[in-house]
C-alpha cells in the first residue's frame, strides 16, 4: 500500500488533455513539494516535474504540475502515443523522514 | 551530466546478504549538497525508498522503518561510489533496485538491477 494515492489507470486519445491526481497528507504533500516521474517499460523513472510545477530542461511544456493543499496533479496536454507510460508522484515525508511514492498511474493513449 | 552505474549479483539465496554498488560519474559522493539513495520497485510494493547517505561536515544516514534493522548504505570516497547491503533477505525482497541522486529532490537514477531472492 503506497503512502500517496494515485488512480491506477488513465486514458485519452491523441491531442486530448489528461490529468492524474496524487493525494497525500500534511506530513508529505501538505508540507513539502510534489514531484512527478515518467517510467517507460524496462527503464528507470525519469523526472518530469519538480517542486510542484517546474519542468527540467528537455521536458516539453505539454507537461505541467500543480499542488493544492495535500494533493498534487499532473496534466498532459496534446497527448501523444509516446506519452504512454507509468506515472508516479513523490514527496518527502517529515514523519517518516524519507521519500514516499504513489502507486503509479498507467496512461494509455487510445 | 551525472551518471550512476549499478553493479552486483542478480540472484541471492534466502537468509543471505544482498550487496549492490553504485558508481558515480559527474558528481562526488562527498558533495555537501547531494544525498545518495537506494530505492526498490516490485509489483507488490511499488516504488519503495530504502534509505540514503549524505555528507554535511560528517556522514549521515536515514533508513526506511521497514528495513532499518537489516540495511546499511555506505559511501566509498576512494572509488566515488556508494553501496547497499540488505541482510537476511527473503523472497519478499525480490525487486528491481535503483540507486539515485537527490539534490533536494531525486533527479537522477541508475539503470536498475533486478535482484531475485531464491534458493
């Protein structure tokens, strides 16, 4: 059972906008940043969004993040077939003194 | 550009010790602004942070409560790398293990090592 809660699946058609939610508590998202990672099959997770809404260099602006209270959200606009992957949220947890992750959302591009 | 290269056995017998190493290029294990982490991933447990080591005038470690009694993460400054040792493994420790750098957040991951615990 993951500390952060994500929907197990999401889907959309090419060109659509999809959002993925991530729910936590005051000890993690409520008091710290939210991060998002993309994982393609057989590869390590890749940083997509840091500090709630910042994109590392090389990440398209189709990817955006936000945070409100104890929840975070990842939005992907102009959906493309190559966006089909697993997406994970993460945050630091002050009570556990460690990083916590969501269970992952499998995005299918129909 | 930092790169993390993992090495270690892919098969460990139950009750024995799992040992992995993460070689760092493009950064220093002794950096004052970085933490070096181990994370594992399995279908049953998802992504699970195991612990970290970092240097801030002296060496510090934090470990996840789930493995605290049997884990050690150690730096090796002479080889610019860090290691994971997990004792008394069981089949539940079967997972893909990743080393990762954190600069306030986890930004770089090793390639991953599938470790199977089986006799």
